[in-house]
C-alpha cells in the first residue's frame, strides 16, 4: 500500500496496488534519519543585500510555486508570494508578487516586510526587525518590534493553486497594536510585467484582472482602496543582465488588531478556486505531506532526508499527457527530457516514489518520435521539441533502474517496443544527424543543432562545439545496448545487441583513450581543426565510468576518476573544463551573451558530482574507507543547502571559486544525482 506521500497531487493512488508484492517493502514505512532545520539569524541578514542571498521555495505539484528571499522580499521578477499554474506544469502566472506588512502602534508604524525599489524610494527595512528565518517544512519568519512578536508561516496546498499565510501576534505592550498586510499583485504570465492599463477589482472575497479571478478569505478586516502601484529593483536579476525592474499593484489591505498583553492570529488564504480550507489546515497538511516524504525515502542522513523532500518539489502533474513529469529547475526552467531522465533516478527512485517514476516514464513513453524523446514540451498547440541525442538513451537507462528496484516486468514489456525502436533508429539514423557510424559509435549534431547537454548556441556561435561522437553519448549507447540485451525476449535480438555492444566497446577503447592525459577524449569529430576541442578535459567522461555497464578496464576507469579529481573536481560540483585550458572562463555572469559563453567553459555544475562520487565508489570497490571519504566530502554540501535556496542545491557556480550559487537556485538533477550517492552509501 502506498503512503500518503505517494499519492498523486490530486489525492488519488496511482501505480501498482501491490507495493508489498513485487515492489517489496514500502520505504515509506521506514523511519528517516531525523529532520534538518535551517535557522538564519540576524548575522545572516546584517544588510538587505545579505538577506537577499538566500530564498525559500514552496511548490504545489502543478508547477505553481512560492519563492521569496529570507527577508521576504522579491529580488527577481520570478520571485512571487504566489505563482499559480493554470495548466500544469508550465502555464504559470505571477498572481501575488509580494506582501507588504506593517506593524502599527500608538507611536509609529514600522515595516516588517523588506523590499528594494527602483528609483530614489527608500527600501522597506523589515529585516531590521527580523529575528530569525527558519525552514524545515514551511518557511517561518519571526519578528520583534516595539514589544510585539509576530510569527509568520506560509504553505501551499498540494494539487491546487492555493496558498496560505498565518501571522501569530503576541502583544507585550500596554496598548493595542495593529498588523496590516497589503498584497501587491500582477496577474501576469511568469516573467512578464504589469500592463499600464491593467485594471483590478476587489469585492466579496475575490480579485479580478486580465480575465483571471483570485479568491481569498481573511481572518481580519478587509479594506479596499484606490489602486496604488510600485516599481521594484531586482538585484538578483540585474547582476545577470536580466530585466532589472518590475511593477505590481495593490487595491486592498487586511488588518488585525491585538489588544494590550494579548495574542491573536491573522490567517489569509488565496486560491484560483473558491476557498474551502483554513490556513491552519493547509499549513498542517503541508507539514504532514513533507514528513510522509521523509519517512517514505527512509534515509539515515539528515541531509539526504532534506534533499528527498526537496526532490518532491520538482515533480509535477503534466495536464497534456495526464501523467507526471519533472521540472528541471526553479525559477527558470520547465520540463526537459534530458533533465527528467537524469533526475528521475534520484528524485523518484532513490526516494521510494516508484508509482511516480512509472507515471513519469509513461509520460515520455507516449511522446517518442523517430527514436527520440522530447527535449522540451512547449505549451499551447505546439509540438514537443526533439533536439536531444541523450534523452532517449537515458530513458532506456531509467527503465532499467526502475526495474532494478521493483522487478516490475510488466512496465518493461510495455516499454520494450519503444526502446527497440529507439535503438533501431539510432542504428539506421534519425533527426539532427543522429546515427551509428560503421564503427558502432553514435554520431550526433549537424549545422547549428546542439544536441548534447552542452547545447548553447549564440546566433552563429557554438561556444562548445560537440558535433561528432560525444563521449557520454557513446557511454549511454553502450549501456542501452547491454540493457536491451537483457530485456529482449528474442534470442536473436539478444545476440544482435550483444554483438553490437562488443563492437562499440572495442571502438570506444581505441578512439577515446588519451594515454598521455590518462583520460578520455570529450568528442571524436574526425576533423583536424577540431583536434584541440576534441581533446579538452571535460566532465562528460565521468559517465563512461559511473554507468551500470561500462566499457573501460578497471585500471583505466581509475585513471579517469583520478584525472577528473585533479583537473575538474570541486566539493560543490565538477568544472566543465579544466582550469589550465585556454578557453576556461572563471566566472559566470553579466549579459546573456557573456553567460552563454561561460556556461560550459569551466562553470561548475553540481549534477556531475553525483556521477563522480558513484565512479569513485565503483573504482574503490565500495570499500568502507571509500564510503567514509565520500561522506566526509558530502558534508560541504550541507553548507551549500543553506545558500541560494534553503534545503535545495543549485544549478551552477563560478568555475574559479564556487562561492555563490548561480543559474537556477534549485535544480532537479543536482538534487537527484546527490541523492543517488546517498542511496549508494546507505544501501550498497
């Protein structure tokens, strides 16, 4: 029987009803390793700038989310108190951009909220009264001002576009105090800005604008007023060359009075549907949901338990297919095929969410075309985009990893026709120049089509040209052939896959090994002018060691791991290019052009660190000493989980000195790949 955490976002049970059968014992019945709680004090927000270095994230399983900084401000255009998703998972609208909060006493009014504005307007300085920000299962802010304590808690409801906020007010003064909450709204598509002529109305517990309606209930008095707007400065966007300013509008406030020496609560709930539950219940259910996730994952490590809960924030319903998917990262990315297949093992399988994993695999199973899996599902009437060489091969790997944990042969049989078609298309040739060469190796890419994960294109510039035979793609190809050799029920097909795998193995060893560098080429292009890029030391080779089926002899696998450790390793991720390469770029930031040039040219990515640690454990025979060493190194990431986004791991860091997270502050494959390492440490 599945636990509550394994239900889909609409509360129904999915997947097999016999987790006690071929699935084995449900992990949700295991006790986890205890809760990890992040507590930030005044030393963490000495200034407004410091307070905006970290944010929090809540999600609703539909693609909607809530994310503001540790001091409660919106420092990005994509920050929002309430980002609703009208069609899961990518039709997202910034409904309530931020909450302005003021505490009023007989002597004065002070801000509890913090916000930076464009122009000459002074920032709101609520961070001066913020005593602590805490995050375990819900974000909690504790304020002290003029003898009044205010505790603020927010939560989102799973499977609905509903958010709740609760204020607990403890008045130690000898006269009454008043809390005033003003929601500043946008009602615009994520990334957009308020229209100059946009009209908002507020009456009878509903707000309407731009053809959308937001319902709300309030535990205090509601006061409407003529709309007022304000324009913000987005510090976290400005440093990356994104839009620096944005506008929101308010037309109502919610007020609560607390008598002398008394205590009271102010509860608000906002939803795209009529509100049916109290803020108290929504908060309690959110905490219970995350505790269920923690128990289900069953990790001993507190960090792994927190990451298991963080992993669930990427899993979303996909309305167009009726299944589940994985969102690649917050706040920027949608669901990408490659990212989903890499993240699935850690985010769903390592956490015991086998029914979820099955639904995700079925989502992509339906979308296969010409042997390829979607790179991106556009919304509206657009067809999926298929410009990826790795997603289909990683799909086969994901089915295998699922089968390893569940023995669910029925899903294997369901997927086999598509997996056979994938291999056939790669053999004979499909779109984007993807085909098997006469040496058995896969060639991919043509013209300006970048089809590996290092896929940046800037007009006619390809900063990381990888047309030819990329190292990780051929590692995935060999792995897929060995998997199909096991899965097929045809002896003739098994012989074919096995024979082809041996050819790939022989060609790979002959063409990729660089004896003088003790590692693998990044690409075999066959072009003389590409000799230097082909031989650059990059992190992609680590997957030639970490995959279940690999082609190198043990001594060469160990050399690859050692070279990666020497040239690319940091405790926060692997560099995408060796520091001593003339094309190495030490910093990621600035304009879109500058960011794209640096993206795969030395920038540290978190997710390959998972492959590195798995490869390290493999070449050291999963010895207790090797496990202890990996545990020791993973401790550094507990600090990383405090920075950027509480409880999460980011997309990237600067290549030279990975001190601050960059890109997405929460990235699915970063979390998933590190969870795979914890799984290997605790269960191997």
